[in-house]
């Protein structure tokens, strides 16, 4: 049994919060826009479920919008909007552009 | 008790009244749960009825979340929640919790 999910950390010792300001990178703006445009094809609750399902080390390490893009992608796979094969091929194609 | 927001989803009837003491259910199901772990098992009082909304635990699993569940704002005493709380006795913590997580205290 999982007594307490990793993300549900309210009240655990964690030290002081250190707020930092930064400008959003272009990819972060795009992720946000994609979430808005997908609307009900990827509800906020589904996306949260997928963020909360991240392994603890990934949850701690990933930036806010990294979590968003992972959860959006998971949601689209779960709903059958895209397949893992399509996604895998597209990711290889994008990687190849850089070379 | 009038809800803060009126919605037109088919909804479960609201069963708690203003000021009623309620205990948060002690449970650890899987999935997307919006009731924080640290508040489960604690007793607070109903501060308001926010309205009735589709159950996010169901929405997270791609279902419609209907009938909608009444959502309350529940007020807890900080001293009751945190055993080593050093602030004023009057300090409170308010959390919005769906009816299916609450029982009469």
C-alpha cells in the first residue's frame, strides 16, 4: 500500500522556501499554450494525476513546465490521441534536425 | 446554506451545515486525490459551501465525475493540525474538501 504519495509533501520538513524570478523560455510558453489549446482533451485533473505519478527523483528534479509536458504527453497517449510509436518516431526526427 | 457558486451539474445533496464539525476521512486510495495527507483524520468545521463540482478523482481517470460532489471550505485550528505549532491559538487553516472525504465528528 502507498500510504502517502511523494508529491503530497505538505507538513514534511523541507527548510526555507527560496523564491526565484525568471523569464519564461520560449518552450515553456509553448507548453502552456498547448495545454490551453488542448482544453478538455487533457483535463487538469488527468494532467495532475500524471505529474503525481512521476517517480520521486524525477518529481524533485524536473522544472515546472518539464512536468507539464511529460503529463500532457502521457495524457494524449492514454486517450489515444497519439501513439507511443508516433511519439518515438517524431522525437527521433526532431533530434536528427539538430545534428 | 447557500453555495458560493451555483452550478447546474446533477449533484449529490449537500449534507453538512454551516459550523458543523466534520472529520476528514482517513484513507489512502490511489490516483489523483485532492485531500492533503496531513489533514486526514483531523476535525474542523464547515466554513462555507463553495458549490458542487465534478469529482476530480473521477475526472483524472477520464470519466465525467458526475454526480457532482459538494465542495466545502473547512476551517481547522492550526494547533490541532500541527502538534508543535508556535503561533496564536486563534490561527486557522482553511482547506477546500469534497463531501465524500468528510464525516460528522
